[in-house]
C-alpha cells in the first residue's frame, strides 16, 4: 500500500494527517516517521482507519507519551495485510528492523545463563553460557545463577558421562591419545580416545537432554531396576554405583521443586507497572518443575493497557524463536486479540498453543508468586537508580546545566494542586534533597483564596504562603554551630527551623501559566535567588519564567527521570490529601440530617467502609456492625444514602486509592 505522506517538517499531527477516506479499513501495520525519515513508532490494527484516526485529534486529549510521539513525527505510512496474524508478523519484523524509539523495549535486568548442548557437532558438548542463541545448539533455561546449573551438570555427568570439555582440550586429548581428568574419574565417556563411538556418545547426549527436558521418571525407574537386578546377581559393586547414580539424579531433581502437579510445560508471566516503567518476570516450568526465571524492565512510552503490554512482551519474546514457545502461556491479562496471537504462536511452534489467565489452583498460586517477584524487581530497579550516588549527582548536574543555574539544586521543592470540579482545592509540597525524598518535610495546603477554582491562582497562593513562612522563620531564627555545621534554630526551643531553608529549585506541576504565577509570587515577596521551573505532563516539557519555548531534556536522561519522580510524588501526595477531604465533606453533607450522628461517628463510618460506594452497597446489618452505630441509626443512615442515590448521581472518593467513584 502506498504510504500516506506529508510535509517533512512537522507542525503537529494535523499537519501530516492523511486525507479523509484515504486510509483503508483493512488490517495492517503502520509506521510513524520523524522529519529525518527515521521510524519512531510501529503499530498494528484490525482497522487501520479507525486506529490511525485516534492519533489525529487535539493533542491535549492524548496520553502524554502518545502526544510526544505524534508531535515528533512528520508523516505516517501503512501496509495492508490479509490477516491479523500477518499483521503481527509484520509488526515484529519492523520493530526488529527499525528499533523505533517509542515502542516498548524490554531490557533484560541481567544476563541470564543458559545450559547449552551443541547437538550439531559430531561429539556434542554440554556447557553453561550466556548471550544470544546459536543454531545447532539445544538450550535449557535460562537459570538464575550460573553456579547452580554448573553444580547440577556436575552431578548429572556421573549418570550421563557426556563430553563437557572445550574444543581445544578435546583435540589435544585426541592428539596425545590420553583422556583428560574427567575421563579418568568417570564423568566423561572419553569419546576423544575412542572409549565410546560417536553413536554411543550420541545416545548418552540424548538421554541427558531428555532428563533435562523433564522426562525424569523413565530414567529413575530404569536405574532402580538395574540396581535391584545387579544386587540379585550379587554384582554388588555395580549395584553400589547404580545406587550412587540414583542418588545423583535425586539430588539434581531436588534443586527443581515441583510446582505444577499435572507435569505441565508452561511459561508463567506477570507484570508490575507504574506510570513510567514496567517490570516483567517469567518462570519457565517444564515437566511441572521450575527450570528457570528471567526478568525485564522497560520504560512505558505509550498509554497502553496491561493487555497491550502483555501483547508487546509476547511478541518480542516468542516471535523470533518458535522453539521457545511452550504449549501453555499463563498471563495476568489476555492480549487484545488472543485468538490471533495463539494462531501466530501455533504456526511458529507447529502445535497448538494456549494463552490464558489462571483462575484457581496451583497455576494461580504460581502466578501470584511470579507477580511478587515482578513487584520486587521493579522496586529494586527504582531503588538502585534512585539511590546510586553517581546517578543522582549526574541528574542534578544535568538540571543545573539545562536551567543555567549557578549550582546544582541540592534541595528541590515541588508543588501540585488537586481538586474535583473546583471543590476541596488542596495543594502539596514535596521535598527532595540530594535526589532523595525527605518525607518528613512534606507539607499540605488547603487553598482558601476567593479564586481557588483557578489552578494558576491556587499555585500563586501556595507559593506565597510557603515563602512568606520562609521569610518569617528566617527573621525569627538564629544560626548555631552544630556537629554537622551551621543550622537555623528557634532561639527559644533550640529546635531546627525546617521551613527556614530556601530550596535550590522550585518545580511546579504545569506549564507556562503555573510557572509565571509562581515567579510572580516570589517577586512580590522580594525573593530573587530561588529559581523556578515547571514540568508539563502533556509533553514532559520543562518551562522556565519569561521564556517562550520550553527546555527539552533527553527522554532517557537522568535529569528528566528525577524531575518526573518529584512531580509524580507531588501529584500522589496532593491526591491523597484531596481524597480524604473530599470523602469527609461528602459524608458530612450526605448524613447531615441523620439524628444522633456526630462528627466522630461519621469518621468511624468512613474509616470502616473506606468509600461512599461501599457504604451504599452495605445493608443495615453491615452498617450496624460499626462501633457506635446501633440498629436504629443504621436504618437512618441507609435511608439517607438511598434517598441521595435516588435524587442525583453521587460521586465518592476511595480513601485507599484516591480514585473517584461514580454511580
């Protein structure tokens, strides 16, 4: 299909939007290119017209990362295919070919070892290695630790004495006609000196591979039969050797606990997400036993759902390697078109593949374990990135250079305003020092001004209040020498004045208007040594006072990552404060007319149920279980809730999550 093109210099998505009706409605794959003709995003669609039309709307309505992509692009092109399976295959091929910057890229969180058997050689070798797979080699794993699999191989070489030496050692033994140490101690059949033929050595290799693939029971039964037969024949030395072989296999199996009683072959996948990144963990289960574990971390570059992330991950994991596809794949959510995906993987494997979400039993329990590992991996990744001193210093130095500051901002304060349709307007202040959160110095504000429905006016008020407090505390403090250096303290109590220290940088959640309001507030107070900037969610642009154009930080830079973390923390802190006040206000207004229900009982009621939605769903008996609420009061509460629900749509805020709930 010919590509739909536009001007090479993009002025926004509308500047290169294809003509109405020119986009086909068939399945296909599309590519966005930038002004230098580089592919920056690849996607697929059942209906190209419907999918592409969603990009060409008001940028303010798009997710911030999608908005960044469409404004970076200069044109879009597409290719029509016959089936959705072909679309998946072409999408994978293009992602591999072009490596688009806005597609999710799962970065392996470490280099995992594989157990490899070079079945393509005349005398196959078993070894432990890392990196990309090679043709003519059969792989098992990956495993979490190289030492663990080496220990297992060392045990199994007693039972399956196949070659494990390097090519150099093997050729040297052939030349001198003498086996290496492993040949003398019985951990190699020594094909290098002709102790076994190539065919006999191949049989040993096949048995080893079958055992590692999970077909363990036949070998154990066979060794047991041979052991008892040798004992009955009074061949006690052979029986003892077989007994030791049996013990070696049992020890190897103990390292791989049974997790699925049905002996299934499955890959169990779980995700842990936040607005910026996603961590994926996978357990490889073969023959009911966990054979390996692997993890990835990726930046979230689009507004995709969990199902979309699952699809992206499965495509990257399996599309290039049909041998790695198991018969069953357990996922947290099904990809948008699971039937198409199962067909693609089935074609690659040459057998039926099932993708499903486990609902109960061992598989559900195992996926919960994998999910726990994914959450821990994401926390560990963020902790390492945030706690690394070199990384934090680089982020602060990058901010200094980008904003042209005199010195790196060791103390950064960030402000955000939260409200719901202009009601219960609150603001938050979070503090980061040396790139780390100082939660003990966070502050909350209730906006009181007459124009509090205006975000810009609210930002002006909160900055004014915070820095007026700064001036007041500095005026009422004295400097004393401490073990850690000079400190501003209260002259009466000797306690440190936390608000008496000016930040090295003020960050506001918003664009030009919010930045201008914050700067105006500082100017009115006569403060001219505190720099201000704003981080706009829409395109992650950094705005500074008096500048018409924003400062653009590299997407992968540590400076942008730090500013995003600070902004997101301020947003979370403000929403939590707002949720609590909103719930309290709605409870008060809803239950004003209930006799005998004072403020204390209202708080107890809200704490017990968590949200008004759950209170509406509760019956009279449930309400009566709340301490201090009797049957008669419970009936009055239920009547008031039902009357409010019948008269108008009600809105509640879940105090646990901060989410708005409507009914």
